[in-house]
């Protein structure tokens, strides 16, 4: 299961393909009670987005970045699944994790990616059944959940994402797609580069403004972005300085946002 970077494309709440905001009852917020950051961010998001109390799922796990596979199943997967089943949350399509929830298991598999198959299968690799589809997402139909993480360099960064999403004024910008040509010769990794190239063609077909960085240079310094798709921290030429120079379109009441 490959971890993919959709930085800036996902903010505080998942969007349905039709462009309509998902209802609060469709979102399950996962809060790690052992993490102050997770408790703070989760509660802040739930309050701002009017998430029902039944849709707040509290787990208790060491907030370290990595978790053993067995502990993932017993301390994350099982309690989250119990929240959905015992509370009969049949409308949930989206799961939101927060800063303070472990990022990966001991195989390097993303916890967020593992949770997509929470109630519908195992924790092994699979093709994304929603890839390339344009209809409104439904977890029951596609046998998966859409999972995103509310995070940042600090707790304040994560809370600011929520605030900025509520202030979004419908501004437009370009999409930045940055592939890493060094991955083309690595079995199992070239697929992401192919996805990026396919994304460029989709944007071109639809007349959507984009920037395509296909050299070994890590793209940076671009402002006013609507979306950013890249290898992120796995890019062989990643530059933290250049990454921090990327930003969203400026809103009247928001500060510059760096990835």
C-alpha cells in the first residue's frame, strides 16, 4: 500500500466529487486520548464543523509515529470499527485522523491508508476501487472509506487549516504536479509517476491551469496553488526550504500557508 502525497488538496473536510460539502454525519473524527495535540485538534474541528458527538471516536494508543502491526489492529482498527458498528454510523463515508495518531505500522504502511479498508477487508495492498470515478463517493458502494489527516508542523497549524477552510472565498489557482524521474526505474514506485502524468493530461483536457515539474528538481517557490501532488518527503531531491515556499491562494483574513 503506497503512501501518496495529496498535500493542500485535502483540508479540513472531504469534498464529494459533485463539489457539495459532506454532511457532518458522514465524517468520523478519530481522537487519540494519549495525545494532547490530537485531543485539541479533534475537539476544535468537531466544534467548528458541528460534528455529532456520536461521530467522535476516541482511541488510546502511544502517539509515536510508528505502531506495531498487531497494535494497529487492537488499538486503532478495532476501536474505530467498534465506534462505527456499535453506534450504527451507517452514513459515515469519511474518516478524519489527527496529529497524534500514529502515522505508520512496522511495515511502513500508512495508518490512514490501512483505515480505508477498515470494515471491508484486510491490511494488504489493493487497487483503489474509486480511482478514476466521477460519481459521488459512497463507502458502502466502493467498500472503502476515504481517510484524511488533520495535521501540521504544530497544533496551531492544524487548527489554522480548519479556520482557513471556513473562510475560503472560492479563489482559483494552479495545480502543481511534481514527479521524481529517479523513481521511474524503481519497481513498484513508477506507478506514482504514471499517476502524476495522467493527472497532467486530465487537467490539460479540462483546461485547468497547472504547473508540471518533470525534472529531478524539487518544485518550490510557487504561490497561489489550488492543489499539490508530489512524492513529498519521499522525493530524492526534496528541499525543506523549497517546500515551505509553496502556498495557497491568499484569502483576505488568512496568513500564508506553507506545506
